[in-house]
C-alpha cells in the first residue's frame, strides 16, 4: 500500500489549490469525452477496463489474468491493450507481447501476463486504440481488456472495474495530484461498474466499515482481491511446495510489501527474516544483489523469495537459492451485499452480449 508522503501532509494547504485545478481539468476532460466532443475509438467488441486512480494501484494484473482465464474457459478470445512501460524502440509499436518479449520493452505487468497466459493477445502501444484496431483486423477478439486505462478515455468501454488500495479509501481519499496520488477526482468513481479493493483477508473486518462509508454512495458492488501462493518456482525452473522450514528473505516492491509478506507467511508458515523493500520501478544492480546476499548470510537465510515482478529484475543472488511464487487469484464477495464476483461478472457479460 502506497502511503502519502510526509511533505504531502505538511504542504496540504499549499497543494490543495493545484490539486483542485488538476481535478477540475480531469473532470472537464471526462465531460467532453462523455458528450463525444473529443474523439474516442469505439471497439467493435465489448471493452472491459481494469484500472485504478493511482499509477501504482495493485491488483490490475491479477484481475486481468482472471478475465483472460475466464475467457479461455468460456471459449472466448480476449485481447488486452495497454501502454508500454518505457520509451519504445523506433518502429516497434504496436508491440505484440509474448513470453519472450524483454521486460524493458513492455514492463513487468505485461511480461508476467504473457507468462501466465501464454499465447494470449497482449498488445502495448502509446496509442492503444491503434493496437486495438490492428488486433481486431487480425484476430477479431470476443472482447477487449483495457489494462490500466481507466483515466484514458480515448477508448470507449462498456464495463469499468476500478482497483483501489486501502490507502485510497483512507488518508488518500479524494487526494488528487500533487496533494495525493489520484489521477482524477472523486466524481470519476461514478464511471465504475464495480470496485475491487486490493486487500488481505485479515484486513477486511478493519477496512470494511470505511469502504462502506466511502463507496456505498455509488451503489456499485465492492469486491476484494488478493494473491494466494500455490507453489514456489526456483530460478532454475523447478517447483516446490515449501522451503523445508528454512529461513528466507523477502524481496518486494514498496507498493506490495504488506500483501506479499502476508501471502508468504501464510504459505510457508513463518515470516521472512527480513523484508527488502525497493521502489516499484527500481532496477537491481550487481551491488544490490551482492548486498542481498550479505544480508542473507548475516541472518542465516539460505533462500531469497522474490515477488513475481521483483524476480524478473533479479538475475541471481550469489550463494543463495532464488525463488519466486506462482500466484492464484482470490476474489472475495461483495462487501455490501455478499454477492460473489463470478456470478456478478457472468450476469454483466450476458447483459453485454444482449445489447
């Protein structure tokens, strides 16, 4: 969970006016798109947007992977559209992302999706509508998934699933940039068809009252999502169900540290000896990896467990076993009504097909 920075708290009175202007501009832009005064592509197949209000909103990849798996189980072909993570190479766009695509070109989320869903149509482009038109001409997918494009309204969508962090409904509530991390103001949440709160199960009783108070006004379901570990995977490729009770260090991005630590402790039955937390966009150097090995030696931990996105950035840890985990997506029932996500989505899809 990404917390507000201390300077954002201290300077809130000064940051409030530019944040209000930022929110106003986003609201004006959304109104222009809604009135079709700004051009937007209408895909020839249903489009489902999976995104959040903050750049680091967690859970997008898991929910996209779930939708892709749901489509495969129902003999449907999805196509996922997203922006590339870094500056593209000249002439490389639109980029068809496969399991062999370098992470530097597509970013960790798309690289992982390509590994979890091999053979799926995953396209990255600075102009996602251009990629969408190309994949439609080539594949005629049954539906599009718009990855992290909630605030990008140049593609029209029939369903919007909005990911929220616990901080989004707490101290970060309605805190637009630069006062907070939201890319739009509170009114944007009215475009959501459902909210998906990225939260661990043991946090639900604590967070549920606040979620109800903040989100019930929109009269939309509020689901939860979290990863569960179903197996470990070694850097060599072999898999395991445990570490033999031996100590381990956990390497995790900042925005996922709490969730990753809980998932690891639940699966392995013991907490990591140390959490090594790094910025989400961090690139590990040889010195970083050598320091991790030193910490592991000092704490007598023969194993390094890295989250899936951290694992992509690590090459090896000298003298230590490097592992990651394969996650299983768990979507909890609606906090407001108790309805399960799958029947809700099935009914939503049936409605889309009937239009």
